[in-house]
C-alpha cells in the first residue's frame, strides 16, 4: 500500500534488545493533502531508519505494510514502511470551489424568505 503527504512530526526513537539482538524503531506522523486531511503514524525499523532519513515538512510517498497482532487479549496494529520516496508527491492545498455561492447575510431575510420560520 502507499500513502502520500507531508511529515508533521518525528517521534523519539525506541530501542531495545530481543532474541535477535538490538533493534531500533522510529515513528513519523504524516498528514495527507486530501480535502479532509488524515494523520497517519508509521514507523521505520532498524536499517530502514538510516536508508530513508526524514525531517519535518518533507513531502514523501510511503510504501508500507499493515500488520495486526494479539497480545494478552488485545490487538495492536502497526504500519511499517519499507520504502520512502522524498518529494515524489506534491502536496497541493485543496482549492476546490463550490458551485454554490452564498450571498452575505445582513441580518434580515431576503424577500420571500424567512416568513414561515418557527423561531
């Protein structure tokens, strides 16, 4: 899967040691440029952190896998990026114009309007 947007946060790196040795995980928050922008937190793991360095305000296209796992009766979902292309996507502010244009309201209803309002 893929998602495009701008990096709005770089969270602190997490490190630890497992049965396969030391690991590192870096989380980033991306904001899409849709009409209704979405914020998505994804992570890079181990050598991918160095392979795809990112900073706040970078415009990126992220390829990722989604995985859910159960632990003690609860489910946890992670979005793990495996490829990041900088400046591959262009964030364009939404400039859609509506076909309906509203006249300014001056406090009095226009002729033929408002006479049957219940309040």
